[in-house]
């Protein structure tokens, strides 16, 4: 039953906004879900919504940490993730206008806006937030280049609860960035800064924006890529993730995509821009398999950002020990936090991936680094 929001002290209230279609394009290799046509394509390809579940995880953590009153939207716009919340009466349109309408309705009524989505959602929240209420993102999209996102849904809920409970609420200015999805689907990155937003401060509140690795890092790791390519087993099927470092490896194998997951066997790329379903089909037809990944610059993400095709089901089939990581030492040294991050959507799998992992940093050189969920 829809509840009209009651009068509360706005300084203690959390505003929750959920973009229910955020992240739909990840596992089906659509590089994002901006626009109704792409949402329809993602659903037709078998994509399943998960933004609501990630918002629920954040709100469970918010409650566990003593979080207070919440104001949200109806149904899958927030109430399903926080059924105890006060609900804004709003006729959903199924478009980005729902996010903007909720944010506008929250002006002057909440002290922090917690939103579930990706970079496109962050842009919509910032555009409608005319009183500059601080914002914090629950990571639920395909693209999360902006600096306003918490590391995991649980961390988002914890940070929100701590921020609202604090007397001296410290804030930082963080970048809201997005890329052109059509350019991304063509294999080209075109990132743009859309503005700065206030967000809860603190070194563990959120990760910084994605930092490009650039040609220098690829040149540094080039010899390692050559050695890895020469040592690839002809009878093993390799699934190679996105990124400039991985694209350089793919070039040694005949050329592949910059931003997709490709498959290689016997020294050649044999399939390009694979979805989760494509990977699973290849797993059914092949024996030994491995995953090859690099690290997102700045943020340190290994899994869960831009490579959602490596789903919990895929990783479970291939195995946690069949993952190779290749990254320049300078890129590891420049990480916002001195560790790698995973956020696959499966809490148990994330815990299984946590610990210490060897990263190939040069021919015959490996660096051990902590992996954390």
C-alpha cells in the first residue's frame, strides 16, 4: 500500500532513488542501458534486472547500521527495496524522467540522496538536484566512471547511515562523468565530465573516478603481454576481458575488441564481443578454460565494472583459480586504495575471490596484491 510521506526533520532523512533498468546491458554485452530502445534490446536478449536487489542490499546495511527515516518512490523505484519507507506518490513512466521527478520531489526534504544506477543515473540525479543535496551511488550500472559511487551496495548503506548520524557532515566534490554509449559499442571511449556533485567524504566512502591507463602503461607491460601470448596453451580456451591492456594482448592474437570480452584458442581470437550467454555456450563446447583480466585504473576493480559478462555463473563454471591478471606495476601503484576490488553481485563469490592474488607485471615478474569485496 502506498504511503504518503509524513513530515520529518529533513536533516535526518535519506532519499532513496532506484533506476530499475540500470545495468541491464552488462551481461548481454550492450555496454550500457541508456534509452528505451537499448532497454528493450537488453530484455529481449534475456537480461534480468538487478538494480532493485542491489538497492535492497544497501538498505539492509543501512538499517543494520542504525539508519533512520527514508523517503523513496513507489514499487521498483525504491519501495520494494525499502518497504518500511515513506513513499512519494508518483505515476511511473518507465523512463529516466522517473529518476528526475523523484529527485525534484525530494528537494528540501532529505539530507542525502542514495541512488541505485550507473553513470547515466548519476547524470539524471545531478541534473534534477537543484538544491545540491549530497548524493551517493549504489553501484548498479554498466558504466561507473564517476566518483560518486560507493565500492559495494553494502558500503553505500553503511556510509549513508554514518553520514546521517554524524554531527559534522564532511563532504567532498566528486566528478560525475559518462561516456557516449554508441561510441562505446563501436569500441571507442568518449568520456565527458558533466559536473561536480557533493558526496560524503572519507577515504573509504567511495572509490574515485575511473582513470585511463594510457599508452605508457601498455608500453610498460608490453613484454609481459608478449610472454603471456607465447605461453598460452593451444588446448585451452581463453576469455579475455576489456580494456587497453587486454586489447594489446588481443592484437597479438589477431585483433579483438577494446571494450568487449573475446575468446582465443591456439594463438588466435576466435570469437568477439561475447555476452554471458555466448560464454556459457562456448564453455559447454570446450574443455579447459581460463579468464584473463586487467585492472581498472584509479578504482582498482577486477570484476563487476564493465565486464559483467563474467557473471557469477560464468566464474563458477571456470573456477576461481583459472583467472590470470595482467597489469602494469605503475598502474597498481597509482590505485586510489592499495588493493583490488570485486563486486560480482554474488556476496559469497566476492568473499571467495577475496584474499591475495598474483598479478603479472612483467615477463617473469609477479606482484602479490590484496583483493577485497
